């Protein structure tokens, strides 16, 4: 229990503060106990929704973060929290409304508080572009993990071994994502299809650009190391994680309007969830959980591929966020169960256990 509190104490404190603010806001806006309890309940459900949708995000964050030096790890866990909580859960929806409605940021804030229905309509109308960008980026993240010829650990062997073999084909994963983006675009109206295609291509370019920057930085570090310098930068990984975080946030922000169209309530609920995702990331990195459970990463990246495909398809068909969260949780749970079974079989096969 003390170990868990070590990693989650700040998130629990943050949750308590957000609930107090939610209770105060509920009472001030409704003046009734029923209205206050309704706000508190929505904030609680939104936080659970965010955690369920983003657990795979925590696993992937930990995968990248464990390769970064301690300085950049700390920067991601401090500056990154501000970007994730304040930037994506508050500034991002306001920016969408500001751009879509051609109004200033403050006018967008006033619209969210004074006419939440219109605010919700504008944010929801931007869903096609968000789905194209986020779906393409996340699909690339997941596919790149499996299209790796040096990968020698496979969970779903029939598929993952084939992906590793075909990884020598240049840009195959890009072709797959482009094909999926184009396929979905054919189901949309012409104007929506153009928006979707443009956003999908931008998502691909963003992924390629972030990785290209990371590669440039890594090559620079290799040259410095060869010259006897021991300086290592995690800027490329930091930028990659921030874009990845943003992509994961899209579905949570848009999906939150199914429960409330109040900007303050949404920001409080999603911020609590985002804080717990950060705590889970730290927990996974510090305890070495990923190395203990060899297939856990695989489950997370399969969940990312599923989430990316669902985001792309959601441009045409609405898919309940609960289903998305359940699929991700199921894949991660199965990979964890397979990892535990593998660990047990290895312990059983050791000479010590064989002798006893």
C-alpha cells in the first residue's frame, strides 16, 4: 500500500482538489444538492473514462520514457503534465472553437460558458479532422512497433512474426495507413472527405517529422559520444510523447460531450484522468513492470492500433467510447495474463524447480 501511495499520492490529492472545485461549482451554478451531486458524478465518470481510454497510453509512455535520460524523464513528468492537463483538456477545445467559429479565444471561453450547446456543436463538427489526424498518427505508432525486423519477442505470433518479416519492405506501414484513410474517405461526403484526407496526411507527416527529428538528435548524440562527450538529450522522445499524448486525448475530449457540454466540468474530469495516467507511467517505469511482463507492451500497441482504426472509422460511424475502452482494457489484460503464464512456465522449467 505504501508503495502505491508513493506513486499515486499526488494524483489522489489532485483528485480531491478537483472534486472540491466541482462541488463548489455545482453548488454555485445550481444551488441545489441534487445539482451539485450531478456535477460530482459526471466529473467522476469522466475521470474513469479517461483512465480506461488511456491506460495503453501509460504503457507506451513508459516504453519510450525508460530509454530517456533522467533529466528528460523529469521534464516530461512535469512540463508534460501541464501540457496534457492544461493544454489538451482546456486550451485544445477552446482553440477548435476559436478557429472553427472565427472568434477570439476569450470569446470561445464565453461561448462555452454562455452557450454550451453551441460550443459542443462546434467541437463535435471538428470531429472529422480530429479523427483523421489522431487515427493516422496512432495507427502509425502501433504498426511501427510490430514492423520491426529486429523484434524477436512476439505475442500473437502468426501476425507479429509476419509483420517483422515484411518490415524490410520500405514504408509498408505508411501505405497501410494511407490505404485505410483513403478507404474511409470514400464513405464520406466530398467536403468531409477532403478534410479527412488532409488531416490524415497531416497526421502521417507529423509522425514522420517527429521521428526524423528524433533520429537527427540521436545521430548528433552518437557523434558527441564518439568525441568523448557524455551528454544525452531526450528532446526527440519528449516531442514524440507530447504528440502521442495529444492524439490519445482527442477521443476523450470529444467523447466527453456525451456526458456534459460544460467546459469546466469536462476539464475537471479529464484532468483527473490525465493525472492518473501520469502516475501509472511513473509506476511502470520505476518498478520495471514492462520488463517483468514481456507481452504487456504488445497488448498496449495492439490497443493503440485498434484505437487508431476506431478513430478513423468514427468519421463515418459513431462508436461508443465505452466500447473503445473495453477493447483496450481487454487486450492489455490478455497480454498481462499471457505474460504471467510465460513467467510461470519459465520458473517451472528451471533446473532448481525440476529437481524439487
